[in-house]
C-alpha cells in the first residue's frame, strides 16, 4: 500500500453509496465505522466533500437520508450530478427532455421542456423502473431531431454518470451507463458525462475543497472504474474500498485500473490520512 502518498494528502473526496452505507431498499445499511470515520475527519478539519453519482434523489433528499443514518452533513458537503447538470443547463440556456428518476424532477423543473417543445438535449439519470421501452424510445426520438438552439445542431445527450451497475439489497442492478450506451449506439450521439468519471466533475470537487491542485487529493470509492480510475485519470490519488460493490475476483487486481491503494473500509483510510 502506498501509505506515504496517502499521508501527504491534503483533502478527501468520498463516495457515498458503498462507502458510507449499502443501499438495501429500506433506507440503507451503515458500513461499520463510517460514521466515526467522517466525524474524525470533520473534528480534524480535514478538507472533505462527498461526490456521488446518485441520481435517484436530489441533494436535499440525500442529505436528509445521511442525517437520518446518523451522519453530520449538510447539502454544501455534497456534490451531486443532479445539481451539477442543472447548473450546466442554466449556464447554456438549454431546455431538456428528462429521463430521470421521478424524485429528481422538482430540482430540474425549470430546465425541463414540455412534450410539445423542441429541446436542446436529453438528460439521462438513473430512472430505475422508469427505463421502459416507451421512455427510452421517446428519448431516442428526441436525439434524432434538430436542437432547439438552431443552426442544424444535434440534440445533446447528457448522462448523470456512466456507471455500469450498482449494488442494492445484495443484488447488482444496471446503472445509467448501460442505457446511455444504448442511446449512443442507436442515435450516433456521444454522451457528455456530468458526474463520475468526468474529469470536470472531479475538478469541481477539488475546487470545492479549496485546494490548488488535484495531486494532493484522495478519491475513495467502491467503483474501481468510475470512482478510482476516473479520479486517477484526472490527477487525483485513487483508493478502492473493499466494501459496497467491490468484487475480489474482478477488482483486485483489476485489468485496467491500478489504485493508489486498497483499503478494507473508510475507517482504515482515515487511520492512514490522520496518522
């Protein structure tokens, strides 16, 4: 383990699902030691932000869930793709066709197009059971029409992450990346990722820590490709936890990503960072 690199770290970006708790369909099951690990970092004033690809809820909803589980967090502690994509659309003055989870619709209402309006882009999140044939086909049809912004430009595809799968209630479930790839294949579009593993998303996380560069920042997560590989490609240190959807047979070692370190859980990483 490259403990010397981790001990020189000045800030931490931390995944949520699979690192703090495991989703179980009823609010989440705490991962042992995670509450105490977060408290130790906050007590030590170690720069910490939570970066997540969670797109089944708003940042406010995720904050409330973590507080209910016992974590001392605020909305400002969390960087989520739902909040990030809304900022992107407002900055570009774009209207979107939304294929996202129903719980996220209120936060995106002011950037959503009506069914009769032309659109600038399709926004794809983890719609869960909303990924019906009819919903995917409607998104595909939007991608095949000219954009509202004119000039013959194509409708853009913005994906809230590019994860392949996640773990919930001890089962693996398809993530948004699988559906984004299907729409890319059918439409000839290339998705712009707003979330992990986008370098811009990690850069935004580093910026929220108030640090100058990525080299002294650690990203810890349970997805070796999106969390760890994405972070390392963006210049951060990448740490893989052996919790969440980590699979020993597939992730240690991994054929294309070599983490800075593997740790058993967040508690072990915090022991290294603070000692």
